[in-house]
């Protein structure tokens, strides 16, 4: 599978996570997304968890009305790095995951 295909899938999964995340528990959402994938296992479990984490963080950032600059500073990253996470261009590093999880707690 090409990089473009995986990027597209990550963006689609993130949209599903945003839309259904309010209605389903994280485990139910993860099961739904896993079911929707083909047998080729396009996304690993850790990638699915990162996408769901990003959707939760993005919702809280919007709720708290943080600007992109403020959010980037809060997570100790550049605005370009923050935008790449929001747009599904990449998944968070382990250090970024820790900061994102801490923000939700």
C-alpha cells in the first residue's frame, strides 16, 4: 500500500472517530473501525489508538478555544507539526502522545 493510500485511510478513520466518538465508547469505536478495515490490516492497533487520541484532543482544544499556536506551544511542537497531526499527515511520536494524553487528564 502506498503512502498516499495510508494517509487517505488515516484521514477517513479520523473523520469516523470524530463523528462516532461522541456516541460510542473508545473500545466500541475501535472495534467498529477495525471491522471496517479490509483483511489486509491497513492500520495497526497503535495507529488506531493514536487517531482516536488525536480526535479527543482536537475536540478538547476546540472546546477550550485554543488557537493553533497555543495548542502547538502546549504540546511543545511547531505549528506545522500540530497541523500535520490535525490533518492526518502523520501520527504522534511517543513523546507527543504523552503530552496529548496529559492534556486530556
